[in-house]
C-alpha cells in the first residue's frame, strides 16, 4: 500500500500540475502567446531540437560553464590552499575575500561589459571570478581543519613538503574542497544563465530565453527553461556524484 | 571562525587592502584606459560621497532591501507550512517532492524574461525572483530541521499531554530552529543575488541593481564601483550583525547547538 502510494503520489502531483497548467492555458482567458499549452511547448522543444538551435545553445552554454568553472577552480583551490597553509597569505587575503564574497557576481556584469566588451571573454571571466569565492572559502576551511596531529606525525616521520601536501593536506581537506566545488559549480551555473542575458553572447540557453522574449515566444522560453532544469539535475547527479566516487570514497575519506 | 585578536593580522590585512587599492590607482592613472572606464580612487570616493550626501544611495538601498525582506517574508510564509507538512506527513513529502525537485535546479534569473512578459517590468517581476530564489533553501531547511527533531522529545511531549499546537510551539519549532536559521541565512544570500539580478533585468524604478544598470548606459564606471562597494558593505553588515545576532538571540539562548555550516 505504502509502496504503491510512494510511486502513485508523485505521479499524481505531476499530472495535477500539468492538468492545471493546461486548464489555465485553455480556459484561463490569457492570450495563448503568453500562456502556451503543453502541446505548444512540446512542439517548440521538438522544433528547436530538430533544427539544432537548442543543441548549439546547450553546447555554447556548457562550454562557457566549463571554461568559467575551470578558472574558478584554479583561482579558488590555489588561493584557498595558500591561505590555509600560510598564515601571512590568510591575513592578507581574508579581509578582501570576505568583503567581495557577498557581492552578487551579477552586479559586476555591466562593469565587465564596460571593460572587456560583449561576448564570450567577459562572460567566462565573470563566471570564473564570481564562483571562485565559494571555492576559496571552503578550500581554506578544509586546509585549516586538517588535524595538526597528522601534520606533526608526518613531519616527525620525515615527510618533505611535497609529500606532506600530496599525502596529508590534500586528501584530508578534500571533503571540504569538494563541497566548495559543488557549491561553486551550482553558482557558476546560476550566474551564467543570467549573464548570458546581459552580455548578448552569440548563442546560449540564457540568450535563447532572452531573445525569445522579444518575439513573445513564451513556448520557446518555457522549453529552454525545461532544458536548463534537466541540465542542472544532470550536472549535480552525474558529474559530481561521479567525481566524489573516484576521489573521496576511493581514498576512504567519506563512506560510500 | 573566532580567532585571537592579533595586530599582526590586522596590519597584514591592511597591507593587502592597500596593495589592491594602490594597484588599482596605478592602473587608473596610467592612462591605459580612459578614466571613465577605470576611475581613480578619488573620483570613486567623490561619487560615494555625493551618493551618500544627496540620499540616492540610501533611497535605492532601502528599495532593494525592502524587496529582499518582502520577498523573504513571502517565501517564509510559504516554506514553513510546506516544510512542516513534508516532514510530519509522509504523503505530503511524496506530493511536494516532485515539484520541488523539478523547480530547484532552475536558476531564479532564468524566469525573469518570462515574469516580465507575464507581469510587466518592475516590482512584481523582481519580487517574484526574490521569492523563487529564497523559497528552496527555506523549504529544505524547515523540512530537514523538523525531521531531525529528536523523536524522543516529540513522544515525551505527547505522553505528557501536549496537543499539536503546543507540540509545535514548544518542541518542534525550537528543535528545528538551528536549521531554519541556517536556511534563512542561505535564503538571504540567494535573495540578495536574485534581487540585484532582477533589478538589472526587470528595471524597477529604484534599486541598487537599477543604479548599476543605468550607469552602464552612461558608461559611468565610478557610479558602478561606488554601488558595488555599497552592495558589499550591506552584505557584510547583514552577515556579521543581523544573522549572528539572530543566532545568539535564539539558538544559543535556547541551548540548541548551531546548525551545520552553510
């Protein structure tokens, strides 16, 4: 009974939400241009998939995400580890980092447009810079949380700086770094979609939504939003769970 | 992250800040770019002073903060019943879960163009973005918080004759509060990002995001930088004073440990 319900109830919710939307679209008295039915949204999805627009936009967005996130990882992990290992780096950088951290990355967007123009370069730079702060903070906390006993024992046993880093600091702080990367990727993803709307890039999912607004193509907007949702889930479930399995679980830092 | 106060750390922090400012100043004065794009510190300072003196900054910051707090209040009013129901009743969890997991991965700002079509540019669209951005952290924290309330306390209270109302007020609510406060903190962070983005895209009449957007039209980097500094200061103030004070007043005073780090 309970088991059957646990499958039926979520399906029922989806059906109710879909039906409510359909009723709203058909009988709500709104112009169908603004509130398209599910059929129209589906058609838009099929049309955009068939002519390759959706694929091109997805590829462009994912490319920017990958480039921006790579930048964020490099900045975040390097600076975070430096701050965690060397007190003077922490003292010098922490005030600046904690001042910049709460500024929404998007607020820099117009400034980046002014400095770097429109297009890919400022988008990637902005995504990279804006999502690096979470990674810096978490990496720094992770390195700080390494048990001093481990460090001292390794030192006593004659570990060189390089071994110490590779064998102790990195694995021990990895759970935090992974949290930082995970949060950073989610942040990069959210900023990227919005930045694409402001930076008038060549292609991209955010741009697709923003461009469709001009022509009142609500069906295209909703179809793109659905793609964004699906990609978000995929990034989280597939990419991260996998990386975690290869590193954390394998090194025995967390239970599977 | 409490640390012993040390003058060395303060001096180093000051040096770090000074180096950044000096590099900026050298860059701005070098004439590589026009001063409209990279204004030197004194002109940024003048802009900050002017915006503070004529009240533009305060007026716009209040408009932005009002949006954040109205949005957070709406989110909170929605999230508490949903989260509590999901945690207390198994069927409610099954009903809400699919909707939540479908909407959660969509960035709130992706909705802005659609909200603009539906509700026009301005306040409603911006407010909806704030609600959308802050709703999920709140629902998840209420849900987790209520679920992690020690079942022993709930049973003990029930045995002692507490009805649902008393149970909620005296056991479940305080028990879930560490998580809820963490959720509020996260939600504020999200709302703060959402409101600036919403103001940039949906252009309501007032707001810090709107100042930046307008300044972009006039290529006025000084105003943009001054506003960014203001946004940073407000963010730090809220994090440092409001949320830490809230934690002290509720969670620690009631003897509950702080929730997980956000």
